[in-house]
C-alpha cells in the first residue's frame, strides 16, 4: 500500500499504547486500581485524561507528518 514499514510500526505502537489506557479495556488503569484499591476507578480515569490527549495529539502528528517518525531511524544509516 506504499507505507513505510518503520512508520507503520511506530503508528501501531502508539495506537496500542493509547488502547492500554482508554476504556473499555484500559489494562493499565485496572493495574493501577489493583495497586491503589482505595482510589475510585473514576478518579484514575480522570487522571489518565492528559495522557490520552497527549497520545491523540502524537497520533495526529504522526499521521500528518510521517517524517517525524522516520527522522531518527534515517540518521542511523
């Protein structure tokens, strides 16, 4: 389809990271709930919101400017 495999891999990792902190799965959120059982789940979800926003902005930037993901690997060769 014409995608760079390195770029595609980075985008997939970013999307999976976002999936680990957002509902309904939110595996990392449930791990935090297990470690801090006295903190309500809604409080943990509210604390995760800045990270969700940052990941969403990163995803948009990677989709719009693919060279951001490819710059560092291109310096290695």
